[in-house]
């Protein structure tokens, strides 16, 4: 899969070079192309934002540099073009799986108050929100999308991990423990060291249910 990311702050994407996503890139399973929108400005001062028509606080990203960047990176519109915004469809695990089936995704990151609406109208296929809160830019949401989608590319993580995880079952995860058997006075639940796999599965299912009921009762209703 190839993911293009258009941003005014390419240096924010350093985390994608590390850990599991870094390895996915190094192995060639995932290609991430970070594009600096400022490279496409025609202004001699490399200006990419301007004051909003109609007045109001903050700055708006100008349409020309973004439009030229999109046309340069995806001239034949092969990518699904996504703009990160609290106005968009909410990013859920179903959406992760849907996107993981695509060959190409382009993520446009706005900063400041937002981008000129005409860029969205002319070039964007879908607006996507990672949740009901306001950030300073779309860069962190874009990284969340890259990370969540990359996990579903073949060979990026063990398939058992995908099957096991919360949301596959519609429930939150049970608690995990590793050595030592006792830490700061707290012992690992005995069932987990019993070697009785039937009982372990039962205990984990019970814990998942308790945690889901407490924190996300809406998920339990959906699953039944
Ligand atoms: N943004 N989910 C873009 C977000 C956001 C979100 C704030 C993105 C401001 C310009 N994006 N701008 N939540 O808060 O995707």
C-alpha cells in the first residue's frame, strides 16, 4: 500500500520511522510519501495561508499550493483522497479495515483554522474525523490513520493479534500480565499461571465483559 501525506509540517511525521510502522516501511509492505505543501507555493515568500474572507480569528490555508501538491502527487486520481477534520465520518475499526483494502490513500492535513473549502470541494473524496475534539492540525489524526491501517497489511503484525483484539469481538481487551508473579504487592491472577487453557479463556471473557460494561456499555448493546 502507498500512503501520501500532504502537510506544512513534514517533520511531525518522524514517529512513523520507528517501531512496527518503521519496519513495515523498511520491508516494502508500506510506502509512506510525506509531501511538504510549501514546496508547491508560487509566492516568493513561500506563503501558504491567508486571512479568512468574512473575517474571524486565525488563518486559512490557501487553495493553490494544496491543489498543485495533490495534482503533482496523484495526477490520475488513483488514491482515495482524505481530509482530516472533526466534520468528517468518524474513524472506527470498520473504516480501518475498509481502507486497508485500498492500494493508495492520500491524507491531507490542515493546520490553523482549516483549508479553503474549494480544495475540499474539488479534490477530496472523504472527510474523516478521529474523534470529537479539536486539535491544532490534521497531522496527529493522519498518523493515527497510517498506524491503524498499516496493522492490517499482510505481514505487518501477526494475524493472531488482529483476531484477538478488542473490536474484532466488539468488546474491550482483558488485562495482560507478565513477569514477575508479584509486583509492588500485587499478584498475577492465579488462573493465568494454572496452565488450564479453558479456565484462562473463561476468565479473560469475563474480564472483557466487566471492563466493557463499565467503560463502554454502548459496545455491549451493539454486540447483542
Ligand atoms: N483537526 N479529527 C484539522 C482535528 C481533527 C480531528 C483540527 C483537523 C483542525 C484544521 N482532524 N484542523 N478531531 O481536530 O481529524
